C-alpha cells in the first residue's frame, strides 16, 4: 500500500529518523511507540501526506485511501452530531436520489424504447452498488458507532459546536471509522475516550477489515489491537513482530544479543591492537602485524545505542494519617437541577489505592474535587479523617502556575531547603535537562507543563493524594516510573485514569460512578470487570428462569442485596482455552488476588487486635463494621481465586 525507502525526517537541526525502509501491507496492524519527542506523530503525518520527507522517497499504490486522525485541534460546526456522521455517506445519498429519479423516468418512458433500456441498466447498476455498500443500513451504522463512542441518543440531536474539544475529537473519530478508509492513521485515538468507549474501540479495530497504523502510550490498548510494533529510538525505526508485550520481550533479547556481540568484538579488537603494539617494531613479525592491521580496518564496529532517558523519582513518604482517611454519609451533589450523584456512602482507609471509573460526565472529577475540598457537597456529610492531608492534582493543574516564573525558581519556592543541584536533579528526573530548567513555565507545551506540575506536587509531601488523570502527557516510561512510585507510596491514593494498565496495576479498590450512584468493588480493574460480567450473567440467567408463584399474602423470600458474582456459573462445563493475552491477565490476576488476600488478612488481624482494647462504644462499632466488611471482601476474593485457579489449571 505504502512504501518508504531510505526515508529521513528532521525537525530543525534534530534528526527524528533516517534510513527508514518500510512496506505497509493491506492487512497490517501497526503500533508506533517511543518516548515523547522522538517523531511518532511526525511519521504518521508523513504517511498521511501532511508532512514531507527530507530524505528518501514514499510511493503509494493506486486506490489507497488514507484517513488521518490528529491528537487534537479539529472543530466541527453547522450540523447535528447525527447529521455529521451521516455526511460520510454523501455519495450513497446521491446514489439513492439517483435511483428515485431513474424510477420516475422508467414510469414515464416507453418500455420498448432504447432510452428505457439505458435507464433500466443504469438503475440496475446503481441499485447493485447501493446494496453492495449496505446503503440501507447507514443510519444503523452511524447510530452504532456514535453509541460505542459514548454519545447518547439525546446527544445525536445536538449541534457539534456545543461539544468540548475532547468530544469534537470523538465526532471526528466516529466519521473516520464510518468512512472505513483502507488505511487508518490514528494519533493517540484513546486520549479523549473513557474506559467504556476505549473498550468498544478495541473491539471495533479488532474486526476492522483494512490496515491501520496508530500511535498510543496505552500499553493495554496496543496489546489487544496491534500485530506489529514500530519503535522510534535513537534516530532509527525498529520493527518487532507482535503486540506491545512481545515487543518488550524481543527488544530486551535484541539488546542482550547486541551487548554480547559488542563485548566479543571489543575483546577481539583489544587482542588485535595488543598484538600490533607488541610486535610493530620487530622486522620478523612485520607480515603478521600488517595482516592484523588490515583485519582491524575491516571490522565494522558495533555500536550500542545510549540508554533511554526515563523519569526516576520516589515520593517522600508522609506522616501516617488515622485509620479512616475519608468518609461519605448520604452525600449528594447537584449543579442546579442536574444531580451528579445522591445518597453515596463509603469509607476510604489508610493505604487504599482507589480508582474512580465511569463514563465521561458521570461525576469522577466532581467526586475527587469534593474529597479535595475544592467543591462542597449539596447534602450529606463528608468527614476528613484524623491527620489526613489531601493534596489535589487536577487535569488542568498547570493553569494555576505562574507562566512568567522559571521552572527552577518556582520549584525552589516550593522546596526552599533544596540546593540548586538537587532542584536540577529533580527536574532532570522529569526530562527537563541542561538549559531547559531555566525556561519560563509559560513557554512549555501542555504536556511539559503537566509533567512539571506533577514534579512540583511531589515536592510537597501529603498522605492523601487525589490525582485526576496524572498520566496524561506522560510516555510509557514515565507512566511506569510513576506507577512504581505510587505502588511504594505509604499514604492513601484516590485517582482517575483512563489507562487500563495503570488502573490494573495500582488499584486495590474500584469505585464505579454510574447513574447517580457509587458502587464499590475490591481489587483492581480486571477484578471489577470480572464481577460486573458475573453479575450480568447471573441477572440474565435469573430472567430466563421461570419465577415461582407466590401465594396471596405470603412474603417473598429474602435475598442478599449483593450476592457474590461467580464468573463461571456452569461448574460442569469444561473451561475453554484462553488466548495468550487473557491467560497472562489471569496469571496476573491470581498474583494480585494473593497479594490482596495477604493484605486483607493483616488488616483483619489488626482490627481483631484493636477490638481487644476497648476505648469507646463508637470506635468499637466502627471497627466491627470495618472487620465485617473486610471478612466479606476476603471471602469474595478466595472464591474468585478458586475460579481463576481452575481456569489456569485447565489451560496448562
């Protein structure tokens, strides 16, 4: 479809990539990865013919239709959302109108005339093309894509200019998916999607009939959507077969082989140089010396590329808070007549890492703002625990910074005891090196300012971190180091993220905000999906079963309000084989359950010990409630562990 030969591209004096040979075939599913600033978006623009090459050539096969989605910047207006989606099928609308015109002509013409024959032939061709392109289903196609990307039916009637930039990008993505070009070029397509829309897009791309090339920093999204990985690193584009997980394994193997080859070659070179230096002055060894010199000159030196820069930091460990960090009792929040949520009850304890999930607009940011004290509840009680010190990182945190201040000076105000060397080291951890540290905050890009705002927050230790999309604008390496630091953090974390891998690895509890309610789940995001799926299957099965008649005046049997959901209802059925990605997820889930069980058992022991030392009736009641809840969580986790273990045993 597209072939690049010896392709090279510069950005000013900086070489982004060079000597690139790449053939994109009709069934390719390629993910482009690399650190921020390596040229991923530029390479995508080259493929879309928006940007040109500085060196080499690009040839495109006849008939290739490429559809490009940038990261942001698109704005649509003048039509409703549904009309905008339908505009993709303008040629089919024209074909449909032509059929109507031809039908009227056939009714007026003499069936025996030559003109009638020509009109009927044209009508047959138009009708065949219309049917072949599923012309009668275009409204259903538009509805399915808009629904999958999170637009409600009420949204379909709204004009596109009423939507924010992120939703505008969703509309642009919807149009691109409906067009179905034979080469999709997507630059960070998940940036503006919530988890539900992201999961839908994963399924859509898995069934996409043509090729696509995409840029993403979401490793789970890459794992399930791509079959080839192109890595921009050290001015080169290296190709790896398989998804992101396989790319990481292959890259490590290649680097190990390259390092071994480099060591062997260096030993060989040192041996030759030692011989030459030792016998250079001896006439009897002149022939052997010349032979060694020629051999040395012919050696093509192996170069080991420099190691990639990554963010390295550790959170300063805070002073401990009380056991209960935050508590909601019958909390409701409204903006005017619009209710965000109501009657919310939950308790966050020391050491919890809580992920807030739900569709965009469900109230995740509102809930985290209430926890931070940035907005008040409409009704109910929110109690901040003893010694709990909230620290809030907003999506637009950088807007609060002084644009005229230099980074190193502003950071020095936050950490007055730090030396200049220490401040530069901290900024270096966030990829601000050399003279970059003297830049005014106002000249930084959105991603750079977000990185700096995160670094600034980390200089002020707190034991209750509230993070709204902390991974935005971080590359994969940055996400990995942030994840490791949060996993080691001894305080309490509540966070909003649309990165499924990040949630899976960090969360110990998941709060789902949906329909004005907040439902609590123990475990990570994978466990949350497992329980949701099990509950849905159990509900569907209950609806299929005939309901027993209840005698007049009899009371229905009491049912537990939250039955334990079992993912596999049919115990007799032999579990099916899992694909490699799902198998890996199950293994990780079992390890996560085992870690969570250990943590819960320790908490239960602490509660039992605390109950043995009476202090007050109120504290005893609270501890008893917590102990009961933790025992219930432990029972649920053990049941899940058994189910996961059965699946893994069946897939040995």
